[in-house]
C-alpha cells in the first residue's frame, strides 16, 4: 500500500492558471476547432482563466484500479484483524463527518415539482446511501416520498418501506454505534408483516418486479437501485438471513462479487487488459473517499481525494514554469507532446475506450499517447477520456464562471500585473452535488482538463472513477 | 320607360330609378347626396355622385373614392394605400399587367407595384390586395403609355365632380355593362343634362386636366397622365452613361413614343447587321436606362415618383410604391457590393412611420434593412381570405410580416428538420436560451448580436391593422411564438433546469385546444439593429417523417392534403438553410433521410451548373486576356494560322454575339418587368444569375473601376432597391461598349471552344478555388443551359447535418465523416450536394451536437445535470455559421483569425 503513495507524482507549489480562455489556447487547436466544429469555445466558456496558487501536493499517476480497490475492500480494520475495514462503522462515520449532506432538493419529472431528500438524521455514509436508494425507490414506484413517520398506505408502499427498513436494520453495525433506532414509519412497517427472511424476500420480489417491469433487461442491469435489490435478494436467498455486510450491498456497481476478476472470461490470445489494471468505476463519492481514508490510515500520509484545482494543475500546467505564464496552460494533458483534439484520441470512430480494453496493446498505447509528462518528474495517465474522477469539492449550482473568486473574502494579491488568488475550495454544505473532473470518452464536445461536471455523491456511476492525492488538505 | 323604386343604401329611404345614371333618393337630407349612379360592383344604385364612392356597405368599393381613369375615361380609378389602379379590366393602363386570377379564374388580376388585386366583381377576393406572385407590370418610367401607377387626382378634381353633380341630374338612360364602371362620356352626358353644357366642359377638365401646355394627349387626342421623368440637372452618380435624376425636382412628363430612344446594345456583330439588335428586340427604352427612379442625392432612399396628371398645380409627390428590388446574384461575384452593404446599419428611428424602401430581397441573407424614405408608403398587407387552416394562416402572416417584411428586409428561413426523437425540442430550447442569454452565460463569439422578442399583436397591428379580428389574433398568438423569450424560456425553466428533457412535441389531431405545431421566430439584432429574423417551425417529428416519405414524388404543395405538411413543404422551399437533426440512436435515419438529400441535390443542380459556368467564365476570361497579350508578339506564321482559325470560327463568333445580345436583352427585360414582391424579384435574379455573374466577372477584369465606383456609391447612398436596379441596369449598359462586349464574346467562345481537357482544367481550377473536394465532370457544365430550372429549394444554399445527443453516443470524428460511416445512402447525395452548395457559395456542414454537454444517469434514464453545468456544443453554430458566411453577423476576432 505504501507503494500507492510512493508512486505519486509531485506537483510543486506555485501559481497556475485555473480554467482557460479560448483565445489563449494553441492556435493549432483553434484552427482545428474552426475546421471541425469541435465546440472548444463552448467547453471552455464556463471556466474562465483565474490565477491561483496551490501548495505542493502529490497525485496518483493513474486512476485507482480494480485491483487496488479490491485490496482496500479486503483490508481489515487496523485494530481488529477479524473485521473488514469496510464493515467498521468508524470508517463510514468519518466519511459522513467529512462530507455530510443535509436536505437535498430533487427534481421530479413534473415541472416545478421537487421532492426533498433529507439526510439530516443519517448517522453514517452507509445510512445515507441506503436512505438515498429508499427515496429513489419511493419516487420510482410510488411517485412521491413517504413521510418518515408513515409505513405506507398500500401493499406496495408498505413493501418498499419494509425492504429498506430491513436493509438498515441488517446493516446496523455500520450505522449505529448503539442500539438500532429505525424511523417510526420503518418500525411500523416491519411490525405490520412477518419478521422472517421469507417474508422480506416476498416484499423484495414485489418491489423488484415493479422496478424491473418497465425496463428492458439490459437497461435494468445498469440501474443501481435494481442492482442493489438483486444483491439483497441473492443474499437473502442464499443465506436466509436479513443481516448484511457492506460488501454484500455496496461493492462497485460492475463487480459481480468481491473477486470479479476471477470470473472474467479468459481470452484466447491473452490480449485483454487485465481486470485489476483497469480503473475502478461505479463507486460513489463515499466509497471512493473510503479508499483514500484507508490509504491514509495504512500509510499515515495525508491522502485524500483531489480538489478540482489539484486535478487541473497536475494535468494542465507545465510545472517547470513558476511564473504567471499563460502559455504554460494546456487544455489537454498530452499537449506537451502532441497537439491533437480530444476526439482524435477518444470516440473518433464511434468506438469507446471500453472496446480497447479487449486489446491490451491498444489500450496501453492510448494511455501513453494521452499521458502527461510532468516536468518535475513522472508521468500522469488517464487524465481525461477514461471517465469522470471524483473530487472532494462540492459543486455549487449557483456559481457561474468561477465567480467565487469575486467574493470579498477571496484572498488575492497582485503579482506580475495579474491577480493571484489563494484557491477557494467549494465546501458549501448546501450543495447536493460534488464536482468531478476528467471526462469520459463519451461526451458532448471535447473533454478538457478544465471541464467540470456535477454528480450525486450517493451513487456510483459507470463512467466515474477516482484517484487520490497526498495534500495538505488531507492532513486536516 | 317605367320607373323603378328601390331602397337607398345610404339612408334606407325610397329611391326612384330613372336610369342607371339617374337614381334619386326621396330623402332631401340623404347622406349620400340623393343622386346616385348604378354601381357596377355591388350592382345597386348606390354610387353617390356627391361622394364619388359607393355607399353600399357590402360593396367591395364601399367608401373608396373613384376617379376618372385618364386612359379609359371611366370613373374607375381607385386607390389603395396610395397605389391607384383602374377597375376597368379592359383599360389599356394595365393591358400588360392584368393576369388570370387564381381564385376566380378570370383575367382580372391587376398587378400593381405593391400588390396584386382582383377586380372581377364576383370574385371572392375582389379588391383584396395580396402579395404579388407574377411580374407583368411595366415600370412607371417606361414611357410607353400609362403605367399602372395612376395617381390620385388633385383635390380640385373632387371639387369639380361635386360641382358637376351638385343638384339633380337629368340623365338619359344609357345601356351600361352592369359590370363596367361609369364611363366618362356618360358622366359628361349627365352633367350636360344637368347644367346645359357647362358641366361637360368641367367634366372634361376633370378628365383631361386643364389647359396646361405641357399636357400630353394620346393618339386619340385624350389627355393622359404624364409619367416620364424629366431629369433634373445632376451629375450621374453612377457614371455609367445613365442619367439619374434628383427625384425631389423630378417632374414626371410622359415622353412620346418618338422620344423614347431605344437602346441598341453594342454592335453585336460589327460585321453583319443581323447581329445588331433591333430596337424592338432589345426593348429597352432610353427612359428605362436613363431615368432611374431614385435620386442619388441627397439620400439613398426610395424616392417618390411624383406623378402629375394635371400639371397646373404642382402635385404632391406620390411615392412609387415598392420599387423593384433586385437580388444580388450571389455573394462572391458581387463581393464589393456586399462589402459595401455590410456596414453597420444605422438604427431606425422609432417613430418612423414610413415604410423603408424595399431592400434587395435575397435568396441569400446578404441584404440588410435600410432606412425608410420619408413619406414612403407602407405596402399593403392583408389577411388572406381563402385560408381556413390556422397553420397556413400563420405562415402567410409570417410571410408578410417577417419573411418578406415591409421594412424591406428579407429574413432567412432556416428550417430545423428532425424526425421523432431527434431532439428538436431540446435543441430549439437551448438555441433560444443561448440567443436570449448570449455571452452572459454561454460561449457566444458573435459581435454585438442580440435578440428581440417577437410581439405577435404588434405585428398584427402593423401588417393587418388594428382592426384585425380577435379570432385571427388568437390563432396567430397560438401559432406564432417567440423562440427566445417565450418558447425557450418556458421549456428551459420547466424542464432542463428541472433536470428533465423537453418532452417530445405532440402530434396534432386537430381537436386539441393547445397548438402543438407552431412557428418560432426571433429577431436578430446587430448593434441594436435588426439584421434578420430567424423563423423555424416546431412540430412533431412524425409530421416531418410523413413529409419525408412524400417529398421524392412531390411537385407542389397542393399535392399534400395536410395543411401542416403544405406549410412544411413551403418552408422547405423557402428555406435558405436547413438544419437536419440526426438522432444517432436511430437505426433508420439513413433510410429516412436519403430522399431529402436527393431532392436537395436535384433541385439545385441547374443553379449549381450555372454558377460553375459563371466561375469557369471568369477563369477563361483571365486566360483570354493573357492570350491577347501574348498575341501581340506572335510571328507571321502564327498570324496566318490564327487568321485561318478565326475564319473557321466566324460562324461561332456570330452565334456567340447573337446569344450574348439576346441574353442581355432578356436580362434587361426581366429587370424592367421585375415586380416589387420579394419572391418575384428574387426569381428574376435567380433565373438570370448565370448571365449576371458572367457580366460582373468580365467587367471586373476589364473595367474594375465599375465595381469600385459601385462600392462607393452603395456606401454613400445605401443598398436601396433602386440603387440595385440602377446598378444592374448600368451593368447591362456597360456592354454597349464594343470592347467590353467583344471581351465577353471572346470569353464565351473560349469556354465553348476549349477542348475537353481545357474544360476539365478550368473546372479543376474552380473546384480548387472553392475547396470542392468532389471531382466535377466537365459534362456538368452542359447542365447550365438546361431550361428546366427547378423552383424547388430555390433559395437553398446551406445544409447542416446536426448530429444530436453526442453526449450519450459515440461521436464520429471528424464530424464530416458522419455521413460516410453512419448514413451511407445519404452520403452519396451529400457528397454531390456539398459540391453544389459550394458552387453556390454555400456549404454542407456537419456538427456533433449536444444541448447540455453531458447527461447523467438518474435511475434508469440519463438526464440533464445542474443548469450551470450545461456546456451546449454546436447548438448555435449551425445557425450562425450561415449568418457568418453571409456576413450578416461578425464573429469575434479571437474566434476565427487565429490571433492570440
């Protein structure tokens, strides 16, 4: 595990240009943009250039792989070799304290109508994850949320409440340090039916059937809620118990089980990219942050998820430049060694990176071509095009074009006739989304190192992985 | 003769009909003045002699003052919005300008400069002006008899009429065609009966003017209106042997036929008199060429052409309504002119009530609205009566108000075409939001471009009058919506900001209260001045799909049963640019769309060939000049060989001269006859684009100062229709110069005598200069002489393939490869279509588009993320690239010039 940190690439402290203006990008790219209608201007518009300074930090050269994440998933608690770390409530409690959520407004298909997902009473990150799925299931099958004090008003709503109450109770060891304290409505729902695995299985089947019925099987396989319910069904059927482990429910979305790689179909010519070398994806922010917390725990290094600026500086700034030189800013990681547009490397012929996973040589070539050599030493891979990457920053839906730096509280100074800011991380607790960087290969317009997006921290997305940094922020 | 009693239309009292010319109301205080004639239109005894108009409220001429026609001498001249015309279908004044009415089928459709109107009494559209569809009229200054612009008589005319009939008349019954208006002679007769001889004289004065010595009589001794232009002392600002006049001092005097000097084009064949165009065949009167309508001084505005039927008193100038506009043929051949026009238009004064002069209606967007001439007259618009369908009514309204606006601007119609599920609604929503919010929110690299909302009620007031029915208003409010601030704003807030997609447009069944199919329009401004209106249509993809299925065999919109389909087809035919939205999810896009690409291709084929020929001519002409220079140094043997060769080619020279002369004549005639309607004039120029291109190209090389001067004058006097007309007339006149004419003939011969290889080389040079990738076979040049120029897609020059949902589906890079990989059947046509549009100085572009940049999985679906994470890519570009190409708008420097 120490090697994970040792391999990190050092990014020296100093100023860099956050964001970029279309006018300042490489003329070759602009010419290509005009010729090919690439939309670079549109992509860059929301992130205007701001000079910010960052302290030194280190960043993982690649995204966290399945193999690395599996190591974490199998890791035991530091003070209890009998217990997996992911089954330790302290981990999820720590993460919830690190990234808490309050009331989250959720849009509905009805114009102007919102529902509120309240996480204010959640105990841990696992609790929030369960509650999030419960809310989604209620909206999907019932059309609205059921008050926490209610057990439901018909068979289906009762089944929904019972299933998730059963799950909370089954994962009580990662939710409550003391006694299990279900919501009143949950208790009523559990009391209204038999408290046996068979009865819960029946409820679960009903809920699952309702959720699956409108969907094609291929689509249903990709829906996180259905994946979770199927895992629960599998566990109850196999073990005839409603006591769960975190690994039963919340392992990465595309993992069939804890050792998915062993079930991968063998390749005739052994040219497939090894499963454990591919980036892990389908993990929520909390699950990603859990990996960082584990790494911090075992290495005693300030490991944490990167901020947006840390990500962007690593992949878009010539670290050999220490002054405020706009030319040191790149919008593509590979700009140091080739000036190609994003789509030249990704999705150029309608195929995705996924298709390259079957050809190890092609995949590695792509990684190499799109890599970034850091002037101070080391090479960074998978900067863009290999999926979004979680950051530790929240995404402010009200912000426009980095106007956070226009606030009076922004720390700024004048340097080389420019205004240089101390980077401001967005940690507003009212924000329901977290920022992601990096861009998947399937994207409207070009993926650039400046491009941002927002995802719910409570879901694992097929196109979202992560990497970690060792940063002063992690020491806090 | 027995007397008949009828009810007075003015006061409902009894009237005694003595004759058709003598009906007297019993009521001494009759508001109609007691004495009436028989009205040939409503066929009642209700033409009030004292009022000079019919008092029957249901009469189509109710309340319209009728005057004597100086040509046919009937009391049959009425005026609508300042444009006067004779109601007598047999009147010589519109002998060449009366056509068959499409409604009643009679030859009763009078063409005026501003509109056409049926005057048949039993036609349902009688006296209802409509947009012009044909161009038969003669110009006011033609000097070959009365033009159709019959001026209102001066005030003393009315007085005379009143006086003439101020008391009882004793008129003998006369046999009058019941449809015919009153005949002057009858009026004289009536007046004579009234006052024993005085009246006829006075009536005669009314009818012939006073005894001003400048009066001109026709061959019958009748005084006719003077309509020729007497040039005021002014220099020719155009300098093309044309004598423009200062219209402010212009007096309209009719030239006699003898005074009209026919313009003889240059000796088409100095060797043979056969090649000298006869005056008859040339048919360009001196007055046409030498009497421009507008004044170059002091302002380049439409000049009222004062018409003085009775020159005793200086008449108030009566504006010539809607001078004929002329299309610039295409962007490239007139680059200097376009550059001159491209200056920032000056803001219109808000209070300017007058209509601006009609600016060149273009089949591109090159024109801009220009300032109104003070005292101009608004062209009459009207609600079409024979339209039942709401959507067709809305289309006609848009046609009148925005597409071919009164302010002279011609708006590009850019149709967004997409099958069901292609994302039209989301695309249009984001497009509107980008137009509304511009740089404040999005990447919007267009200088000073903003939008203004469309106020339907204001447009109705302006074009159909404040008295437009509430029912019509309701229809139009439903069917015409503002793109940016209404449609888009609502959808954006209700759906996209709510992390849901804009729902698909529902297909109309005809019974719903809510209009699902409607037009979307927005006004584009640059530096606060309107540069055009973007008009497109929102309707269900199924409607587009059905039209696609029929389009291959469609020849006219009349073949379509659905009004919506008809309108879609009309829009398509009227479109300058078409955005075709392609859903990458759809497996049958290729199958669905290949028909339309084929139709596009075939529709513009001849135009493209003509454009190619014109461009080839330019190169050939350049070669000819080089050859001429080298000939100065040839030796005697070469000279003998050359002479022999020329001898053999004499016949072809002769034919070429004749053909060029004929082409010039046709062009001039067409310009002369060009109607004031946008479409009509656009047709004329489009049809003669090839010759215009050729003439301009040659003149640019042999007389570059022509263009230079034109630039200066356009810059100084504006891009007025009149100036355009004058420019083209001058262009033609330039070919009276023997040297220039000869160069043109030589250039043509150069083309026709070139070997196949030479033609190939010339075409290759054209292709290279335009960046055309597809090879063009030399035989394609032969298409240029085809006479079956399609009316379909006659404005089409831009096609953009917009591949939507690129955030969720693998994009093809570069995007221009999309047809090759994903639309193989279409690709065959698109390749050719691209070449054709390039020849027409347009393009076929491909875009990978996303409305929001990235969509996120939410449950079982992918949905928009937070509003401020939207990164719309290539939403506005497909539209604005067309405008940029036309130089209607400017891009930011940092966008295109490559400077840092």
